C-alpha cells in the first residue's frame, strides 16, 4: 500500500487540479521517496520526491528477522 506523507497535498502540474492519485512510490535512497501521481481530471502524470522521516533499517536488522527463526539451539 502506498504511504502518502502526512500534510503532503499535491496539485496537477498541468491543470492545477487537486484531484490527483498516487500510482506508485519507491524509495530512491535512505532518505528520499519518489511518487508517481496521476491527475484524475486531465490524466497528466508527474513525479515528486520527498524526504523520508523513516529510519533506515540496517542489513543486520533485516537478516535477523528472517534467519533467527532458522537457528536450532
């Protein structure tokens, strides 16, 4: 599910309508998220980038979630 940043309201870059919908989002790097928006009025698509307030997860934290259940003691 796509997370839209709180208090972040976009307008269409072509017609100025506020009737825009997020089509997808992706993490560009540890601090940036990119969103593809589609205007419901004129069908224009545009991309925005916002700073992420999420703390990046370390490789150790990611692997611990998956591999600790496989360890037999």
